[in-house]
DNA sequence: TTTTTTAAATTAACAATGTTAATTATATTT
DNA sequence: AAATATAATTAACATTGTTAATTTAAAAAA
C-alpha cells in the first residue's frame, strides 16, 4: 500500500511542476486546466483524479514558491551586510523576485480564493511571506538592540503594506513607468520606512 | 445629427448604470456581458454596438466611481477637523468606501487591463485616486506650513502604498480577520506614516 | 496463462464566458 | 407605401472549469 502513495505523490508532482512552469513563464492569464495537463503530458480530466479543483493545485504552488523566494533572496543579498542595510537589501531582493515572475505575484496577492477549502494554512504563508523571508534580519536587529520589540511590529506591518503596494502599482497599474524609476522609488520608500528606526 | 448623439449617450448610460449596479452589488466575479445586458434590459450583443468590449465599459465606471468616492469621503469627514487630523479622517473614509464596495476595489486595483486601448487616462485616474480625494487636505497642510513640499511627496507616496496594501490584505487575504481589527490597524498605520510629519 | 476485477486515463458532454456573424425588427427616407 | 439604412436579437464559435461515460491498463484470481 506504500507504492500507491508514492505513485500518487509522483503524479501530483507532475501537475504541480507543470503549473509552476506556466505560472513563471506565461503567467496566470494563460493558465488553464488543459494547459497544465498538456505540459504534464496527461489529459485534462486526469488532473481531477489528483486535485479537487484548480485552486487545490495552486495551494501547493504557493508553498513551493515561498521556499524558492526565500532561497532567491538569500542568494541575492550580500552576506557582508548587516542590520538595517541587510534588511533593506533583503526586501529589495524580495521585490525583484516578483518582478522577475509577475505570475507569482498574481498568485500570491491577486487571485481570488473563494472556496474556503485548504485555504487557512496557505493564506498564512502569504500573510507572513515577507516577514519570513526577513526573519534573519529582524532577529539580528532585535538581538543587537537596533530596533525595539514594540516598534518592530509596526515596522514589519508598514513594510509589508508598502512593499505589496509598490509591486501592485508597478505590475498592475504601470506606475512608475520604467523599471529604474520603480527601483529608485522602492528604495526611497523602504529607506523612509526603516529610517524612522 | 444631434439626436443620434443624444440617443447613443443614453444607451451607453443604460449599460454603464447596469454595470455599476452589479459591481456594487454582486461584485466583479458575478459581472458578465449577459448579466449587464439583462440588467440594462437589452440583449447581450447589443452591448457591442456601443462598447468595443467589456473593458471599454469598465473604463467609464472607473471615472464615475472616482467621483462618487470623492463625494463619499467629503460627506463622511467632519468639517470641523483641520490639518493632519482631517487628512487622516479623509484617508479612513476613502478606505471605508472600498470596504463598502469591494467590487470597486477589484476594479480599481486588481483587474488586468491588458489591451492598451483607452487605458492611459483611466490608469491616471486610478494612480491619483487617493491623492485627488485628499487634495484639499494636502493643500491646507501646505499653505499652513504643516508639511514641507519636499516631504509631502514622500508622504503622499507612502500613504498611497500603505492604504492600498491594507485594503488588499483585508479584502483579498482576510488579514486581519475582523473589521474592528482592520480599522484599528489601519488607523495605527496611517498615524505612523503621518506622524513623521 | 487466461480470465476477472479494479483502478486509472481519456474522450464526450455541459454550462458559462466573451465575442462575431447572420438575421430579424424598427426607423428613416424617398 | 416602398425602399433603404439602422439597431437589436438570435445563432454560432471558441475557450474556460468541471463531471459523467467510456475505454485502456494494471492487479488479482482462476
């Protein structure tokens, strides 16, 4: 009875992998059940033997992408930096991840997840996405007395909303119009939030 | 040749009105061409005699809603308040408008507007939505020397991203979980942004 | 090794969507 | 009143998510 389990996980993996590829490549507007099944090498109805519906499939992707995002930011922030400087670099790397994969931004922040199914735990992952990526930096600032515990909560929240807002307007509403402007703007806003430190 | 124009505007008005009603009532996920036409009292294909596509129709709604939002905030902030206090009240009223009509939030900030058609001017309305609603307050603060011009730009930007982020997480990701929490959270964050004044 | 049973995958089918083409009904002009 | 132009409707198509019916492949029993 163990083989069954292994095989089922493997099949799920194929569909999850296909979904992730489409999400990263063509984006969420080109994602469809038939598309996914094609990429996975199966018929569209087969998908429903392994997932309740397309949302169910998306939940798995969110967890995977959060992990990937964590790795991405670690790789893209120089290890020499410390404290506030490092925190800022981490946040900017976090943003770059979503700029590189706008479909993942859509998935994390824009998709409607109406059926209350699996949701709870996945919503939790999203709500703590940035905070988790920055966990090391927050800890460092705390243990070195750079930020007081009380203020840290406000900063975390402020940063979360600012970062999401910046990404939302750039990716979804073309403001600012160019990437350099966006980066400069983002850098300024993040500094402004953190310099009330 | 003037009657033609009047009649055409009237017809457009029926569809726009219908669209707005559905958007405010059932929300964007229940909006469809057939739905709109039903509400307007015409067949679905008739719509295409007056609008290029459904996006074209949405553009008109955005302008109307922005005006309505402006009126809403004016009515919901006490006239006695002045300066920063009044600004804060205006921002909170702005947020309440979108809480009352989540479909309008979707329309303003979440909908994909891919065909570059009419877009430019409508995008501009959205990008300046909050700033315009707060125009009176910003002017007051400026002319009374409460905020310096240079800093004001940063605050406007910061406020825009914070407000959008707060709404996005509450409406789309259920965080925080209750409305009182959301209001308290929002109030705190807005104060925090403005108190660096 | 056949045969039977079970499980898995595929094709058919449905309802809902946006959009266009073909057709009918309504005004307008001659 | 007849002919023409305009506007509205029904038909039709392609695309979506999802379910039901059917075929194919795998496992178990003989």
